[in-house]
C-alpha cells in the first residue's frame, strides 16, 4: 500500500533540492537569478467578437500578471512566499555595444541585459496550463525566452539540462 503523504513529502523535498541546484548552476554560468514572485492569471472566452490570443476551438486566451499567492506550509512552519511561474527570473549583461551614427562619434552603450525565465521540472515536461502561461509571457514580451530545466544523470552525477520553450 502506498503512503501518499510520505511520497508527497519526498517529491516536494526533491523538487526544492532540484530548484536549488538549478539556481546554483545558473549563477555559475554568469546569470543574476531572482525568485519570480508573479504569476499569470489565464482566462478563456469562447466569443469570437472580442480580441485576444486565438486558442483552439475558437476560444480566446486572456492573461494578466498578478502577484503569486503565499501558501500555507503547516502548523509551526513559516509560510511559503509566493511561488510564481516560472520559478526564476534571470538576467545577464550583454557585452558593451558600440554605436556609430553619422552625427556623433562612436560611443559605448552600457547596461544592456537579456532577461529570461527559468522553470525547474525534474521530468522536463510542462502541463497544458503552464504551456499557456509560457506562451502568454513570451507573446507579451515579459521574457525574451523561457528555459525548462530538466534533471539528467551523467556518470551517476546529477546535472541540469536546459531546453528552450517554443510554441
């Protein structure tokens, strides 16, 4: 007989441990990593008259960015602060760009950054709702791209593999 409470506890702990591994891996690769505390509120409508992102079967998908809700962790344990989607917001400085215009001499433009979202999934698969959220985030230019972090084993060592979300 399966003890679902015990299995859930083990799965949550493994997920948290993997998120920490992903964060450390991204920081080692030069990314500035922050926990993303927003979420996308997805709503669907079947009306053809209103504008929105067309979905399957003539439905339209609407979304807006909202603050992720805090979760109750249990008696005697602190609340889990907003678990947003995706897990992390990462930015990395793009090397200095030289601009040359006819009226001005060549000058440096600093502080150009690439901003991406990273979702940690041990198995590497997103469900339908998560895919819709990723699509909305990309179409509304919240992130330049979204990476899905997957757990892989290489020579009995746990590593992280990143796959870009495409729709």
